[in-house]
């Protein structure tokens, strides 16, 4: 077997050591942002780069099922925040006792504070009725859309832009506020804006809601549940 040189390999495929580290740096320090947004609008060229990054995500059968609804209107964002508040009340009631109290103390969105909302949707009809790679699992279109969101999120980290994913909605509320057709799936509401700081660790972890799991417990070898290599 040839000796393996990770540095030479990444350099051969166009990544200097510093560039490779920059990729990991973006991954490790990306955070979900809820309450650190600044009101300054995002410049159009920054938004364009984030959307271009999203649009270069992998997608099943190259389906590119995503759309991005950019929402700057404060009035529309206020309606979206109201929709969140209603859903969040329902969500809180699903937890018991102390956990419910702890849930109520969490801030789980920055819809009004962030100057830009990006509603990311998935069109299951794009690419026709039979799509390469999606024939046995139609959810692959949603997964592709999530890949686009992750690209955007990482690019935003490198641009110094904060992103917060909000999913606590009744989907119908967002569809009605934004005029989204029935057959289109809402995948995410993203709060986007410059930030004054970022947490070093996930905010939910810092606030004691839930901790990162040990990776070695999640990796199996040659079959489900086998932790030993
Ligand atoms: C599909 C999906 C949906 C949501 C989220 C994420 C994802 C992937 N997250 C953010 C989530 O809480 C966060 O990613 C984790 O807590 C880990 O923190 P960091 O993203 O590493 O900061 C999130 N956060 C929040 O405050 N309100 C929300 O509704 C949601 N919804």
C-alpha cells in the first residue's frame, strides 16, 4: 500500500493547509443565532454569495428543488414571529414540569431582530415525476434542500453573518403569510444578519438543555450497534 500523506493529497486537489483548516474552522464554529443580531441590513453582494453557496449544494438527480424567499419587510417578519409564538406555546405545553419551565426560558428565534428572513422551500415537482435517485425515497428532495441550507450556513459563518434556523411553526401559517402554493414544502425559516458575538458552543448546551453526544457512541462498525472496530 502507498504511504498516505494527507497534506499532499489535499494540496494535490487544490487545498492548501490553511484552506483546509479554514473549512474545518467554519464547520466547528458555525452557530445557530437567536438573540445576537444587529439591525444593519446585509449588503446585497453578501446575500448573493450566500445564495450562490446554497445553490451549489448537492441535490438528488441534480433536482435543485429549492427556492429562497427573501423577507426584508418588518411587517411580514412580525406576522411570522406571531406564527412562531402560537406554535411555541403549543410546543411548550408538550414538555412536562421543570422541563417546560426550562423550555420557556429559551429564546428560540430572532425573526424580528434579524434584518433578513430567508424562507427556504422544496418543490417536489421540480424535475418531473421520476427523478434519478429519488425513485424509492421521495424525501430525498427535502434532504437536498437541507444540504443547500447547510452550505448557506457555513458560507455565512465565513462571511461573519449569523444564521438562525427556526422550525417552530405550523407549516400552513408560513404558507399563508408568504403565499406559498400548497404543493411546496417549507423546509426552513432562516434569520440572517450581522451579529455582535457568537457562542463558542451550542447555546442549548451552554444553557444546559442538552449536551453534545460522544461521537464514538454514534459510530458503528459493520452493522448496527457494533461500537468496537
Ligand atoms: C432542522 C433544524 C431545525 C432547527 C434548528 C436546527 C436544525 C438543523 N435549530 C438550531 C439547533 O437548535 C442548533 O443547531 C443546535 O442546538 C446546535 O447548535 P449550533 O447550531 O451548533 O449552534 C433551531 N434553533 C432554535 O432556536 N429554534 C428552532 O426552531 C430551531 N430549529
